[in-house]
C-alpha cells in the first residue's frame, strides 16, 4: 500500500508545478495555496462542506485565475467559471437551475451533479447579488443544495475558488511586505473588511490567498526564469540572454504586437517544440518570437528552420536588458 505521506508529497509537488505554469512570480502564494488545498482534500472524507478559498490582490492579466487553473490541471477535473459581476451573475434561476443553460454557461447545480469534485470559480464574488450570496453561504454551510425536484446535491467534494478585486493595491503591498503567513492572513482580512467586503462572506472562507504587487522589472525577471526552468525541464540549456525581448515585454503589456498565441499558459505548444529539439540532439537553444508563436532556435547545431520552428520570420534574440544576443 502506498505511503500516505509520499502520496501527499507527490500531490503537493504536482499542484505546485502545474500552478506555477499559470501564475508566474508568486511562488510563496502558490506554495501556500497548494498546501491548503492538499490539507483540505486529505481531510475531506471526514467533513461535509466544500473547500472555499478567496484570491485577492493585484489581478494583472487575469492572475486571479492562475491558482484555480493550476488546481484544475493538477486534479484533472473540470468545473465552471462564473462571472458574478455580469448580468448572468444576477440571474439566480440560471446559477441554481438543475439543467445546463446552454453550451456557454452551465448552472452550479448542473456542474456539481455531473462533476461532484469539480473546481468552481466565482469571479468578483463581492459583486454578486445579495440573494445569491445568501443562497451560496447557506449551501456551503449545509454542505448541499436542493434542486427543483427536492433532490439534495452534495457540495462536499467540490472546491470553490472565489476572486475579488476589492483593495487589490493595498493587499498587493501587504503581501509584498509581510513574510509571516498568519499576520498576512489577518492583515488581508482587515483590508477587505475596511474596504467594504461582506463580513458574513469572510466567515465562510477556509483561507484567503493574497497575490503580491510586482514591479515591471520583477515581472520580467520572473518570466525569464520561468522560461529558463521550462527549457531546463527538457534537458536543454538556454543560451545566455537567449530570450527575445519582445517575449518578455508581454509580461508587462500583453497588447504588444505581434501577439503570442501560445506564449503563456499552458505552454503546451512550446513544450512540444522543446521536446522535439531535444529529440533532434540539440543542447543549447534560444527563444525567438515569430508570427504569434515562440520559436525554439538551436544554437550552433541546426539552422533556425530545422525541425522545431514552423515560422521563418524569426528575429535575433534579446536579453532581459534589451540587447541582441551575440552582439
């Protein structure tokens, strides 16, 4: 029989690995989130309520979704994303309907009936209709929700990840300055309450996770290191300064042209090209931005168009300082 501690460690490592692919430069928060999720899953057989977690702090380029995306990848499970600040979010009948609302949106009850261990993301929870909040908090407390036929839909195996942009600048600074996890949690709760976040909702939470504010330079360096780690995971070596500066510029401004269709996450396409380069006997590579794609360029072994790169409009790679590699 597998050692339970080993299984826990493997699950924790997998969750951290998957989530770091979706959320860059927030390693402390990713680690804390993964540890709390694993603790909740380990204790879930003995509890009757779902896990309820709040993501707060800066939401740069949709960072709030990085944690639940990594969680869904790690658990290999679906769920649903609900925009509670939209008109649909105010439609109580829609969110608690027993059937699907169509191909684009499915009700919470429908999702839970078909996937009782799913990850359900409630975006902008503070903007939800008050009646919807009351219904949610009651369902979380009781551990089930009733459909129109009176059938009780269990919530115990589900994980709810809530997001909010309330006090995001203040919380981002708190997360940056406060290294102690307990004090960080308390300070974030105080900041949310002072900014008008519903106090009753905070009482329903298992934990609050705060993303820290990053300077532009820190964001660029974090992305550079993330790409370097991804390359190293394939047994390849990144050429010194071998990442096109335009790729790194997207960490600060995603509207920069040309766009990068698969540059960020889950980076599966880049993984495939790196694996192909390794199989071709390549040792050292650089990453160059092509037409909506990141090209893997072998250094000193193969031409730019050999094996890994579907695009022919590659430009010289740039270092994080903006200098052309090799000059």
